[in-house]
C-alpha cells in the first residue's frame, strides 16, 4: 500500500512527473531501493533527478507512506 501527499499534484505540470510517479510506485515492490538513504529521523529518502522524496516504511503493515516530495534544496528544511 502506498499513500501520497497532495503535493504530488504540484509536479503534474512538470515533465519529471512520470519519473517521480514511477519511482514512488516502485517503492511498493522494493521499499529500500539501491541508492536510498536512511535519515536520522527514521525516514528514508530517494532521489529522482533534482527531486527528493521522503518516506516512512511500516514493515509490519507492509506500507510505505510518502511524507514529502520537494526540490533537493527544500526537502529537509524544517525536519
């Protein structure tokens, strides 16, 4: 199961929406893909071009919850 924040609609106007959406949907099959980084807060981060997505993994419920999708310079601000 994958839960998206409403911010995903922001990227619909950009060309990278297909890549970001594909990477997020792939998290259902492989929640810890090659290149992902575990942050000090317990969240995980993946990179899709200049976009970063932060997400939590619930292994018991087999769920991935996307917390933030932002440009690389803004994603970790305010954590």
